[in-house]
C-alpha cells in the first residue's frame, strides 16, 4: 500500500483548518468511551462527535460506490460479524478480485490507537481511510473521484445537511465523519468486561486460562485493550518480501516487526498474523510453543501443554463481545 507520509501530514493540517470553518449543527458528545479504559489517543478538537456525523460516516463506511468498481466498501474487509476484521480470509480482496498482501485487522477500539496498519505507516485516524480508498489493489479511487461519487448520490444530501447544515462535499466533510463512525466501534461488553466489573464470574477453565494469559501473553497484549499498540517481532518465519515496520522506518533492526493486534474478539477474527497463516487459535499457540527465541528477543518463554492451551483458549473466548456484533447502530444502513 502506497501512502506518502508528507501527503498524510499535509491533509491532516487541511482537515483541522477546514473543520474549524464549517458549522456544527449538533454539539452534544455522541460517543461515550468506557470510564475504566485508558484515555483515548485520538485527538482533533475540530471534529466534535455528533450523532449526525456518525450517521454520515456509517453510510460512507458501507458505501461500495466509493470503490472504482462500485462493489467494495470499507465494510467489505471490516465485517461487523467478524469483529470488524475480514470475512475470515487470509488476505483481503479488492477491486477486480485483486488479492492484497496482508490480512485486514479488526477496527475495534481505534480511539486508543496512535498508529494504523500492520507497519504503523499511518499515524492519525482522520487520514487513515485515504490509504484503502486510493490503493490500486483495494478500492482504486482518487480523492476527487470519491467526492464526485458522494455528490452523485441523492441519499447523502440529507445526511450532509444534518451534519453540516449544507450539502458541501470536501475531503474534510467525508474523512471526519468516517473517523467518527470508526471511533464509535467500541468493544467493552464481553464476559471478560463483566467479570472485571464484578458483574459475572469466570468458569474454572476460564480462570485458569486467565492466569496463563497473565503469565505468558500480557506483556504484549496488555489489559484492558489487550494490546500495547506497539510493534514486536514474534519469531515466526515470514515471507522475505514482507518486512513489516522496516518499510516505514528503513531501519534494518525493524525488519519483521509488526503491530501487536488486539485480542478482543479474537475468536471471531481468524485467520491470524499479518498474512493470515494460522486459521485456529490452537495453531497460533503451538507456533509460539515452537518459536526460535533467537528471532524473538522480547517474546516470553512459551511452553504450554494441551490442557493449558485449552484453558488459555477458554479465557480468550471470554473476550468475544456479542453486543458489538449485534449492535444495529454499527450495521450496514438499510
């Protein structure tokens, strides 16, 4: 995926400047972030959260007309039923059936992410959609063409009037609502969360698995987000063409470092790793059992027997948030 960093920085400045000039019709805070989570990373005072902006962003997120062939939307690769990851495909497909190079990660809890993509190549949510929209493998558009497609759709007139008081389509008025919809994709209602809030109890298997998790996994997958949003080298052999973080930093030591994904809804987001090589959690745990620690200096010792793996998986399944995948406010508009 090609995305010039200077372009991203320039557009972000434009977003902030233009958003300050546009009237806000509804000013109440429409997104409630969990009080028992850390402070969010997302910052843009020029993008106050409103129901009208979220509704517009939802329509844009699920609109296949924003792809060159009019059959791929953001929701095509980030499906609600799979925790806003892909439809259990190892690699995602874009326009003309073109196969991507990476597995599409989950979009839950992006408000806490300081960077995006497996290599961290994008550092602000407001410009993140530009990459898939304009990538020749994914949606194949240009930003001017995106704006034209929005203008030609009568359904957007009411949505823009509700959000901005006028039907004036710009890069800012498209990208900021997309951010707001994605920011509203919050996962904090799993069994784990209920236990954490003293509203439920783990089974014996789940409780044992939680202890195994804390001893073996929590250094990288920190609670309650179940990621540190940093980059790690997990020691699993990768295709030499995919160098991970090195693509961005050009520092040789960053080769094969990839962003640590959240484990929330991990039961739903298979297959796993940046290239989707493992289809089951059992395969992932066995791979970590066998990994060469010489190629993963920060990885804790991992040597689980079959019972321990079963218990750990039982705990990981408590991270499934069924309210997330059934929330009609996050579903494709009908």
